[in-house]
C-alpha cells in the first residue's frame, strides 16, 4: 500500500486546501496521473500518483485543509482495478459503457452552482485556465438553456403554482452562497492584517507621459525586433522606483515586530519589485528579482513572463518570495484613482492608473497632455510625509524625463 502525500509547496507554506478529486475509491490509475490539485495561498499544484495501481481509499475530501507531507489517499500498487474486471466477455462492454465519463475541471464554487441550478457540468463550456469551469460559466449555461426554444411538438411542462411569498421575504433563488477560495481567504486575511497593523497613508501626484509615449513610439519597432516584446510603461516606472528607492531607502525596508517591545527596521540592499497581476484565481503579486541590476528589456521580459504565467496558473511558490516594494497598475482596468493597500511586510506600494488627456498649464499655455494619477501608500510608522512626497515626486520627475532613467541607471 502506497500513501499519496501532500507535496512541498515552498518555503514557509505548511498547509493547503484540497481541490476536486479526479478519481474515486476503486479507480485504476497509472504512475504520474494527476489525482487531485492542492491550493496554497500562492499557487495551485497538481498531485500525481507515485505508482500505478488502484485507489483503495480517499483519506481527505475536497475543501479540507491539509498539512504538507500528510497522507491524503491510499493506493494499492500493481494492476489494481484491472484484476477485478469481470471475467465474462459479454459483461465487459456493458461495464465499460456504464463507467462515468470524467467531467471537466471545476472548482467548488462551480460544482455548488451546478448542484443548485441542476446543470450537468459535462455540458458546460469552461472559460477558465485550461478550460476550467467557473461558477459564472454554470449560470451562463443555465441562462442559455432557459432561452432555448422548446423542441417542435414537445408539450410545454405546466408551470407549478408559485407559493405566496412571506411579506418582506426575498424571492427564492435571489441568493447564491459560494465558499471563498483558499486564495481569496488568504488575500482577505492579509489585507485586513495590513490595515490593522500598519499606520497606512496615501499621497498622490500626477505624471505627464508625453515624453515616455514619444520615446516608445520612436523606438518601439527596433525594441520589438531586437527583444521580441513591446516596450511597455511598467518598466519605466519600475526603473524610476529603483532610482527613487536609492534616495529614500526607508521605502525599501520592513519592520520586524516579532518582539513588540523592541521592533527592528530591516533595510534591504537589493530591489525586488512585486508586480500585481489579476488572474482567474484572484490578485497575485509575483516578484521580479534584482530589478536594480536588470536592463529595460530584461525588466520588461520578466514582467511579461510573470503576468503570462499568472494567467495560465503556472506560478510557483518561489515566484512570490522576497519582494521589497510593489507596483500595482489599476489603470489597465480603467481606474482613475485609488489608494492601494500595502503588501505586508513591505512599507511602500505604488499605484498606477489610467492615462487620460487632460488640460494642463505648460509655459503659460493650456495644452492637452496624456496624464496619469499615481498614488503611494506607505507605512507612517517608519516613513514620514516628507519622505513619501519626495519619493513620489522623484518617480514623477524620472518618468517625465525618461532619458534621465537611462543616464542614472
């Protein structure tokens, strides 16, 4: 008998949550076949069968919190279920046809929604990563079914008389209860912790992107030809942040307050920038390491690669380690202004926003310029307003004169 155990999920991660089992007790499996997925607060990992054989028992169920190294299933090594197949030839086709078809990948929210509305998940087209069925896909499928015309000649089912609603009661079906995913629970816990722990303030400024946009227009074709990717805005802000952190090192520090009586400020002599990426699973913040030693092209490539892996669900725990500062770009969704929340234990986060043409005064004239509001949230426990305003002003100056970034890098 072989135990299927929860694999290591990276440094400091000791627990995870079980996803949907792809097998049931009695199923025959082959070595390397994915049996279940485990969700940590940072990544999702498929757990393969270590041997070929037959699953004899599932020790833990979907949604259970499990420890790294814990046994979650028992597998009898060998031929397993094949040895138990019916010996009568005529019975084999019937057994084969009656075996349930493996359904699509889906999460607990989708399965609960399907159960509530009576939808077969195998009929639902998934819009998630690798065709994963999401709760919204279930509801969309149900809506299409409701709108589909009845088959010709088929008698319409008589509608059951509706029971009178109690005064003030919500109509049946007006609510859907969906358990929070492990990632969403972790995001919520960390955001609340950041709000409760840090003395968080936000300061604002605006940036004229005329020269950055002109520079990108002049050099975009050559940049794409040489590096295979487009030159975006994020790399300009990332390199401006690196330069500004050199002048305001408190924003690249963190507070070690494990001893509340004697907290320690830890200064980082390297710059690892977390880049907020929106995915189907939620907001993830993978880290670009050593941005202070990367070129523009290397920075842009690293950001694009992390964002793509995040959307495909291929980030691993090590991608989230050792961040010292975070940049969040709500502008890609049209956000005009926001107050980003600190990514604890970091003490600074820069929020970028949408670009809008706005009238500004230049040399005594009112002209239209592509402007972006930027926000810096910071931990007032170690950063004063003067430092925060100075840092954000420095970022503004560098982005408005991007040639200075190249000279001072």
